[in-house]
C-alpha cells in the first residue's frame, strides 16, 4: 500500500493544510497549520487568527505528506483521531 491508502493513520496536528469549507454560495478557503483535532472539529491557525471548523462542513482538505499532495473530504475524518488508527 502506498501513502495515500494510509493517510488517515497519520497524525494531522502540526501539518500545514488548506481547507475549503462552507456552503456553495459562501465557500471559504483557509491556509494554516492544524493545531488541534477533536471528534467533530479541526482547529487551524494562520498567522493572524485561529479557526475551529466542523469536519462535516469541510469539502476538501489538502495536506502535503512526504512530497505528495493528498486531498480528502471532512466526512472521512469524523471520529476521534485515535479511532482512525483502528479503521
């Protein structure tokens, strides 16, 4: 298996990410570093501000792992970070 097959098993905290979220009419894009993760939210911080984004509302999460760009949907991340290892 390659990295993209196992991406959900990696720790996301401390990774740089780009998150696209919101409704179709009000799509927002945030770049920053993931600073915390709970069962239903991801906390992202840029240079000025911190954001708490519900995982359900994330349309696309872009991460860079080992020189590969990985995209995932927020619904893939729902659940405790430790439980993702068991899936």
